[in-house]
């Protein structure tokens, strides 16, 4: 991660430094800071307001926080947000409000009041009001000056505009901490031409707001595990402590992509710009590789067991080819012609995406090959052909089994190959 910088983002309005004492209703409670996530926003954006409270007493204290949004003429926008708080002795904690900003450009301010737990009256002596200004502009600027322009200001009752105020230095809180949850992909097998859809939740489990988080989705062939290629990138502008955001990515592999298995990863803070508590949880990878193919085998799954006297069915899908054959053999390479057979046989091809072998094709021919090779596992794959170009391609080789019925010993001896 980048070298930690001194932050001017936490601008503090410290009631204690101004000599304000708590009332009996909130004895020992102090407002140590009111900070906005952004000094300038676009119309309709969401502002995050961070309030830092400290209980300086040795007893629990309860209060209510109320936040209003006003313009420079003291006109209120929307409904006030209220949040009850309970503080343990000597505890210091932050609370957050999410405020939709107006659709009209101008100068605004978040107005915080500390009230009694029933929100009926002020809980601090002097009834202070905390004003935090910000701007709404037509286009949100790329640079966000959070600091001097974003100072939380303390007003005495009756003052119509925030006075000049030089806040003390920032407080030391835990940094943000980004991690992934609930990674989900649309399918473990993807066809060329079909989209791969990826969804996951990004969570901030740290103690501070994270800004401008670069998120990248990438993939790498298992044969080249360190050569990651981009799927998509996005930026999460603001993620408050405890906040969760769902991200979605979609990708279609190019026709030139190497067929096979791919690991898919998501990286939070891909450009190393966010200072975090723990950097080790910024990456999440699919638990099993995604299989990319020109032909996807849908049934049977690897290791499936057919009954010798039951129904045999092979099903697949493809966007790249329009004619097919199923090959069944005792070797996954299908290199030796005498160790496999095809359905349909000979020069015939099928435009369908499934075959149900005829009597005599399966299981008779398959069990004959198994007995000849002295194996109990057999493989299947699909060969595809583009009828317009004659171009061929094949799927992966997947194993399956046939549960043989018991045979009389004389029949087993007849089927067994001669040994010289």
C-alpha cells in the first residue's frame, strides 16, 4: 500500500475546547468531529456525514442525533434524520448519516443537533448547532478537497451563518478495511460467445471512509496462472465503515481465447491508493476454475454412472458449431481409432444438441471396449463442425461409468479378449 499520509480529512469541531459542558441528560458527552465524505457533489448524489462522539464520564450516556440539510438561506430540504445513540463510559465512537443531496446546484450545509434520547430538547449546555458546509455543482469534480473547505463549524444559538473557526488536529482512528463477500458466477462452464457474469459484495469493515476505490476483475488460464487479463474495472467513490455494495461484471471471451480452465479474481484497491488495516483480504478468487469451451458438455457430469440396462443420454451446447458427433472411448486423448467409436457413425453428423444412442451402440459397443481394455471407466467428448467452413473442434474428455449387470461365467469368458 502507499505510504500513509497525514490526513486533513478529519476536521474537528471540539465542544470541549470551546468550554462547553454537558447537561445532566448527557453529562460528559462531547462532539469531537463532524466530517463530510465530499466537499463537492453532483446533483442527486449521496453525502455521508460522519459524527464523532466521546463520553468523558465514567457512566453510560444516551442521546439522540438529529441531522438536517439546509441551503444558505436556512431553507430545510427533506426530512430530518434521527439516530439514537448509547455510549459506554469513556467510549469514543463514530456515527454515520447518508443524505441525498438536492438536485439544484448551490451551497448547502449539514446541520447536526445533539438532543435528548426522546429528541424533545437539546442535550448539551448552550444548545450548540454544528454546521458542515458543502457545494452541489453541475458536474462533480474529480478532486475532492476534504479538509479546510469541509470544516465542521460550531454555532452559538441564533447565529445565521457559520463563524470562522480553526479546528484542532485530527483524531487517530482505525483505517478502512476492504474485503469481499458472496462471490457468485453465472456458470462454471462457459461457451465462446456466451457472457460470464460475476457478482460479489465489497464491504468496508474498517473504521474510516474509503474513497475512490479502484476495483478490477481479471482472469488467467490455469496453464498461465500469473498472466492475468482484464475483464472489467470500476471505481467505488465512497464506502463508509460497515457499508456493503454489490458489484456486477460481465465478460464475453474473445474467439481467440485459449480453451480450457480459467481462474477469475476480483481485486479491491487495484491501484494501491487506499491505506488499509489489512491488505491481505483485497483479493477473492473463484473456488473452482471456470471452464471455457467451444462446446459445453451438460450431461452426463464427470463420474456419472449409467445402468447397463437403463437409458443413455448425452447432451451439450455450442454457439460455434452447428454439426456434431459424440465420441466414446477408453482413453481421454481419443488418439487411437480402435479405442473409441462415434455416434452418429461414419460420415453422418447431427445438428441436435443431444443424442440417445440406439440399441447396439450403447451399452454393447462401450462395454466391449471396456472389457477389451480391462478398464471400468470410459470417456466421452463431442466433436463439432462448422458446416460452412468445415472447421472442427472438440470438447473436453469427461469420464463416466457403466454399471454392468452380472453375467454368467461362460459369457464373461466369451467376451474376454484372447491372450496368447
